[in-house]
């Protein structure tokens, strides 16, 4: 007996696209079948006629951070925005604090999420600068516990300041981390910039008249991305370690990832939808620092190459690198040395990817599901539980209305007091979101409360860590 049937829509499954019924019992999809094949007696029926039915989005890269309001976990508003936007699973980070191990980082992340989530969730532990051998030796244990992916930074990102913890990992330590991850079946996420180049650019910015925020792309440059990506790829090849490059921002990064994949290396790349839709030219606007996410926006030509990479498979996913900030925080600092990074984009990711990818650039619906859901689920050990509309998968379902065509307003968005996407011309938008069989949002009306989301253990398939499968 079915609990929920979604009927009438164009359904995107791993095996094809068709007008099928999606049948849900409890938390699980039990069938994707011909319309009317399963009785609707006793079931809730959602009519998706004229709409597109896809797996719930998987956000692979979000920094939830510490709460500004002690009475409210930051996971609550972020996951609420995610569920409004058709994302049902969020991968947050558990950042190591100097003097503590990775278990401490995971405990801090759990405090944010447990009992506060509108989405399912997991965490990538981040190694801090100067991490100990003891912490590195925890990698096999944590992978066994279901935390299958880890992150490092090859740069400290900004000049030393009390505002930002230094998470730079040197290449000697990185080799050791890669060795452990490779042996244990994990995945390594890398924020990849050449630290020497970045800080050389900071040191010379005033002399070059590049101190104002709109010069961020000269500091976090194309050349830095190019050199660092190739260096990390070479080390990963030697250590037989799979790598996922976060926030690819430049054409050089796309080409480096594509080159490594053409050689059969298990290298994956993501970009951000703001990187693909805006450019360094937007920095020149009044309060143009609102567009900034580290490393930086690049040229319009770079943005176009990011879309090319998403379309042709060199890039695997689209993410947000979310850091939720208020307008006051976002515009507070105005130099390349201190401008506030972060993007309140977790709600707009799926809708913008649909409008820009499918409607404007002819991306197939199957490829759209790849970049917003399926590939992240595969790379980080969630598939096919997540990222697929198939019997046995979690009933995580998003319904997109392609007839929605209008500029976004602040009333459409639900995170913080500003968005760079306000005024963006939507071409199709999520209207209904289901998480493990529970209808969270229906026809743009919130039906659920926080607390239904749960921690998901992850195990990465061996094939994902051995060759570029998605």
C-alpha cells in the first residue's frame, strides 16, 4: 500500500526520463512505474502535471559555522533555505581546532545539526594548520564510522588575522593524509591555490594599486589555481589518492581537472553557481564585495568555461561553498586583505542550475540531475540511497515548475537579509520538496518543522576512488 504517489510529471531516473508515477512507502521509493499501475487508495497524491520530478538535491560543500543567536542553531535556517530550494541533503564541515582532534570537530558539528535539521546531513572533517600525526591516524577509524571524506587547504587564504583560522596544510603533511585516505577508501577535498603566489600578490597589492576589494581576482589568480591544481594532481597520482577540487573558478582549473580525468585518474571538480553566473566585473558594482566567495570570481570567459565543464563532464558538481552572512557583515570590510567571503546561495543552487543549464544552455535533464544530486551522492558515498529516483532509494524528491519565469524577489528567499540572486531571472524553480517520504514543502508552502533531518553514514564505492566514474 502506497503512502505517497507523485503522478503526471516528467520523471528523471537513472535509466531515463518519462511520464511515470513515483510510489513511496514510508521513507523509501518502492516503484517508478506506469501511471495508474499502483492504487491510490489511502495514499497522498501529488499531481506534478506540467512539472519535472528529480531527486532531491545534494549540496556537497557548505560551511554552517557558529551561531550568532545562541538560542538557534545555524543548521536550522540554512537547512530550511536548502529544503525551500529543493536540496534534501547537506554536507557540512567539521573543522579541527588547534590542540584538538577530529573527534572534537565532529562533536561540534553534531551540536549544530542534531534535532535542528530540515534536511539530512553529514560532515567532511577539515585538517587545520599543523595537524598532528595522531589526528591523521584517525582517518581509517572515521571512514569506518561513516565519515568518508576529508578536506585540506593548500593556502591560508588571507594574511594573518584574528578573523580567520589558518588551515593551510603543507605538501609533506598532505602526502601523509593522502596515503591514509587512499589506503582506507576515502575521498580528499582540496581548496587548491598556490600559497606562495597568493601571499606574494597580497604583499605587492598596494604597490600595484590593487588593495581595493574589486582586485580579488588579481590576488587569488588564474595562475595560482593552475599551478596548484597540477601540483596536487601530481602528488595525488603518486599517492593513489582520489581528489575532489572544490570551487573550481578558472578555465585553467577546468582544463587541469579534465586533463587528469582523461588519463583515468580519480579526480573530480566542482564549481559554484555564483562563479558560473557572475564575474570579476561584478566586483566593480557599488558594494560589489557582496559577490565575493574565496578564492574569487574570474573573467566572463572563465565563467563560460565553467559552464562548458559542467556540460561536457570535466566538472562533476555544482555547489555553493555556503557561509551565511548578514548584509552588515558582508559589506563591512573593503580591502583584498579582509573582505568577507561567503555565499548565501544554498536555496538558489538547484533553481539557478536548472534555469541556466537546462533552459538557457540546453543541458539534458539527466545531466542536470548529475550536477545537482547524483554525482555528489556518488562521490561522497551516498548513492543510490540519495541522488536517484529508483526503487530502494530514499524518497528524496524535488518537483520543479518550468513555467515559473520571473525575477526573484526577497520574498522568494529565506536565508539572511540579502541575496546576490535578488532580481535574477528565474526560468523554472523548485516548488515541492520531499525528504524521506515526508512532504516538507508543497506548492511553495512550508509544511514541516526542524528536526526530521538525520545524520547519514557514508561509504564510497571502490570504483569512485579508482577512476573518474562521474
